[in-house]
C-alpha cells in the first residue's frame, strides 16, 4: 500500500462515521483577508458548489474530498455563526471525487447531489435524500443524518473519468445535466430528462455533444441572448483544447446538433472560466490569464495578461464589484514559485496583492457569497495540498 493509499484509508476510518464537527471559531488574523475554516478534517478538498438545501435563505456547500473519497454537504449556520466550523453530513463515498453539484433531479423540490469521479473508479453518483419533511421542507437534523442519504451510480456513464457537471434548463421545459470527462474516450455529454420515470437517471437520454481531452469547467448561460441556455466550457488537453460554447438548438429538441462556437485559448491550457455573454476570463497553466471580449460582429478579441509575480499553474479567476479580480493558483505544483501564496486580488487601481499568506497551496474554483451579511462578497474555496480544506476569506470591505 503506497503512502497516498495509507492516508486515504486512515481518513476513511477516521471520518466515515462523522456528521458533526465541534463548533468553534477558526480564523487566521494574520491574513490580508481573514480565512475562516468550514472543514479541514479530510484530505483533498476538491471544489465547492452552493445551493440552499434546507430552504432557509442561506447558501449551503457541497464538496468532494478526492483523497478521502467522500462527498459532504455543509449547512450554512447563518451570518452570525458563519465564522465557525459548519455542521456537515457525509452524504456518500466513492473514490476520487472531482466535483459535486446540487441538482433537483426528480423535480420534487428537494435537492440531490451529483458527484463526478475520476481515477480507476470512473463513475457518476447520485446522492439522494430520503428523510422526513415538514411542510415540504427537510429539517436540519434530517439533512445532517447520513442514514437519510442513499447513493446510486448512473450505470450508463460508467467508464469515463468524470470531472465536472452542471445542471441546465432546456428549451422544451425539461431539465438536463451537462457532464465533462478527461482521458481516453473523454466527452462532453448531456443527460436529458425523460417524460416519465425521472427518478431514475439511468432512464435519462444520453447525448454526446463533443469529444474532448480534459473538460475543466462548464457554465450554462444564455450566450446569444435568444432566451435559452447555452453551454460554455473549457477543454484543456489534446487537439480538442479550447474555450468555446455550444448553442442550444432553437427548435426545442435538445437531441439535435448543438452548434459549437470557438472563443479561443487553443494554444494553452485553459482552466476554470468566469463566463458572461460578452466577456470570458480564463487563467491558464502558463504564467498568464486571458480576457476575452465579444465584438459587435460576434467574434472575440483576446488580451493576455501576466499572472501575479508570473506564477504559473493558474486555477480559477472571478470578477466582482467594480471590476475587481480574484485569482487562485496551484503554487505547490511549481518548484520555482512554491513559496508564493495561491490566492490573489487585483482592484482597478492596484497591482495583484495576496489575499492569503499560506504558501505552496493548491486552490480550486471559487464561489462569491456574502456570508457575514455585511454588504460585500466573500470568497468560498478549497485547498488540497496544505490541507486547509473548505474555507472562506472574509472581504474587508472591497466592493
């Protein structure tokens, strides 16, 4: 058994039975933005996605822990207790989870969690809540009980290294989920809801949208402003690599061909995108990030900018407020820059400045949410190499 397997095995033994963590304040006052720990008890936190599971008006978090092989749901305790560790439920297990996303698959108003798994496992799992409801709302104690959750595999998707998934609303009022994989026989695939038996995702129609090398991210937005949702994606490997978007068929049949529109980044490795109809930002594995602007005739103009201190291995970039930018990187992957922090901020009138001081880090994608209800957006993210886990950075007042 290698060292990584030993760590994974130890984590599984130690944490499988946990549902609650002791609640106490964990912040780091020496950081430019205070870092608050939501959960650092596992190994390899890999991605954060948000949704309101208990319908209390606060966004909760789902995360797959790659090395620990578990998927967890964190209930937002509200602004007053947001700086404490959050209560969580381990909703399921599966080797090498790369992504976990909330999705109401059966349309009953209660969210499921779809998790994507790479490595040798090569599965897409559905974690479903079966607990009691009060007035069609699940209670916190019910949600936090792992016995109220079951896990099933979408058998028809087995065999690919799945990396990312995003729900989509289709033109004919049906729902779907877009999934991307990496490696041999990788695809960008759409699952379409059937008219009956929506509970069974193995009955959903599978449509291959394109071959790919390594789908890094997917965002579903109306790119052509025609009233339906399109698919924006980044593919970072092989001859298929690109930032592009797929146009939803306008005849109301999602099984028809989705026309692909190229945006750019074919000569680099594009990572997590921040997509808007007329602007797309993307960091790359090289020491730069790209700002794509859509011109009036539909083509895209790109401007390439250096990353802070020329740090390579960029991961994610987001814009917020008055054109402020926040960028994450994997500084643990590069010996030359491993002593650099992995999360940075740029305001319109300043150079890039570190948000956190922790070095040799591997951060991931971000969610921007006002967790402490003070009127500005905070940053939720996760970190794998220094075992910071699922964290959020408290905005000191930048808008």
